């Protein structure tokens, strides 16, 4: 298992489009990818779970990947958040 904390810079936070981009980016990975936020974990491959997390701009989240390709999955997720989640 690997993890990294990252700050959400997207001005609108985790709304429908960024959640969809994240889900589509991470679905091909074999590893499980979770987002830790406010004491809860959310499945980063699920658009609905990401939207339910109510992640706002400026929030610090922890991305947690576990599985065969965990390093690559974590890198992809972190890069996506750092680039503004596709917005």
C-alpha cells in the first residue's frame, strides 16, 4: 500500500466532470484506489462516491493505492489532482 497527501486546486472542487475524469483515469488500474478525506475513505473509481465526498477547493486529501500496480495508480491520481482534475 502506498499513499500521498495532495491539495485540491480545482476551483470547483470534486464536481461531476472532475469525478468522472478521475474515475475514468483510475479504472484501468488493477489496484484499489481510495481517497481519504474528513476521516472517511471513498472509492476513487466511483463517480458517485467522489461526488458524495464533497471535496472543495483547498481541501487536503490522501490518495491511497493498494495492489499490483499501486505505484503507477498513485502517480496517475496525484498528477491528475495537481493538474486541476481536468478543469
